[in-house]
C-alpha cells in the first residue's frame, strides 16, 4: 500500500510517500519561515501564494525521490483541516486534481491525527494509548483505544503551548518561530522567576497558558518601567519549567487513570528538549508504559505524518469525493473511523 500525502495547512508545503502506514519512502518539506519571519508570524495570504508556487515542485520531488510515478500510488491523501483556509485549499485542490487525473482514491486527513500518527513512523502503536498533542494551535490529551479512533480528554481553554512560546519569544525580542529560541535560552538559564502554573479544577485534564504568558509579559514590562534588567535566560527557563511541569504532571495522571500501554508525544512543541527530557525521566519510573517520541523532523509540520494517518482511513475505505473542501475548524473526534 503506497499513499501519496500532501500537507499545506500552515506555512510548510509538504508531500510524502508512505508504505503500509509506517514506512517513509520519500518526504519533502518546503518551509516558508524566512518569508514570514519579518512579520513575526505567519501571514495567511503570503502562505497561500507560496503554497501555489511550491506544491507542484514539492510533489515532483517527492515522486522523484521515491523513483516512482503516479501509477505506483494507491491513494492520494491531503490535510483537509484544521488550518488556514487559503493554505489548506491549495493542498486540497492539488490532491483532487491528482486523484481525478490518475483515477486514484482521495483521502481527507485531520492535521492533528497526522501529528499523532507521526509516532507510527517511529514505533508500532499499542492500545489503549494516550497522546500529548502540543503544537502551534493545539494542546490536547487524546485517548485512543484503537487505530483511527480519537477521544479528547483534555484541551487548552485559551492559548496553545506553541502559541504561548511564540508570544513569550516576541516580548524577549526573539525571531519567529520563537519556540526553539526559548528552548535554547532555557537551557542556558535557571528557573529563578516565580511564575504561575494553571492546574485548573481538581481532576481536569484541560490546560490554560494565557495566565502564564501574561505573567511573563508583565515581568518584562514591570522591569522595563523600573529601569531594571531582566535575565532572558532565567525568564525563558522559568517559563519552560512552568509549561513542562503542567504538561508532564497531567500526562502522568491520565496515563495512570486510563491504564494506557503507550504514551505518544505529538506536535511542533514535541521538539522541545526540556519537555522531551522531562517525559523521558518521568516515564523511566513507569516501566510498563512505553513512551514514544518522534524524531525532530517529524514533530513540526510534514506530509509523512499525514500519509501515516491516511493509511488507517484507507484500510477502512474512508474515502473523500471530489466535493472535498478545506475545513479550518475540523473536529478530531468527528474524524474517527
Ligand atoms: P497546529 O499543528 O496546531 O495546527 P502548527 O501546525 O502551526 O499548529 P506545528 O508546526 O505543529 O504547529 O508546531 C509549530 C509550533 O511548535 C510553533 O509554535 C513553534 O514555536 C513550536 N516549536 C517548535 N520547536 C519548538 C521547541 N524546540 N520548543 C518549543 N516550541 C517549539
Ligand atoms: Mg509551521
Ligand atoms: Fe501542525
């Protein structure tokens, strides 16, 4: 089974060919970060234009890398949502054109299902499992009892983890995307600032990062007003300690409550060194639960993860038709097989 997958939900134009849902045959990512950097964030209109320019080139390169033609491909998969509508539409229309022209089945994939399935390219999944999804737009704990079935047991009530990283980076004058820069700074500092941790109601698996973000912004502004210097390394370390503490504590609690066999880390913030290290250390004390962390290149947006998630839909004959559209607010649970 060979699936050609396309991902254009945000600022990466990506395509990949995946064999049997777990093996990368080829994988191409064209990042637009340099074009968005000077604006301090992704500009939707610019993102769409780049996708239009890049998508055909990226698809050709993906087939070339694999030494394949469309005749070898069994299905065309594409991210249908969530994401920027104009960006999604480029991928959706490219996928529809390819599927129609070559008479292949078409599969619409939820972007977050993709982030979760990036783990299957590293390790076979064992159920029940729990996935901690931490990305630019999402922070969720997702329970899976079998392939393709998603149950969101907790999610952020305000900012996503990655969004908080990027906003905090902005007040520290770090370039976009700020996550990796905060991560680097955090390792050079000590968590000497006293910042809040939002645990929410007892037993809740929801998250909240806007209070923490505001606390960091206030710390910087208060210091500026008093003419004092902040120590960016220590502030970054304090912010990261707070984020990681909440994420890891809630993940461990859910792991025990739901008796899962595996815990998967997913999304762009899964690239965070502090988070990876804290999870490895916490799970070393729970040896009967397997912790899976994708390689760095599969944490941020790519199409290999979309192909891996599409494989399950393919196995269930869950095809889309030529009416497939972009769905910016697509719900993960609704896409369960
Ligand atoms: P979503 O997946 O929710 O639709 P997205 O696709 O824009 O959002 P991803 O590409 O999954 O988000 O992840 C990008 C986010 O990951 C950015 O917010 C970025 O700052 C963050 N990120 C990347 N590397 C790190 C890191 N090392 N530490 C913290 N955050 C990081
Ligand atoms: Mg991105
Ligand atoms: Fe993403």
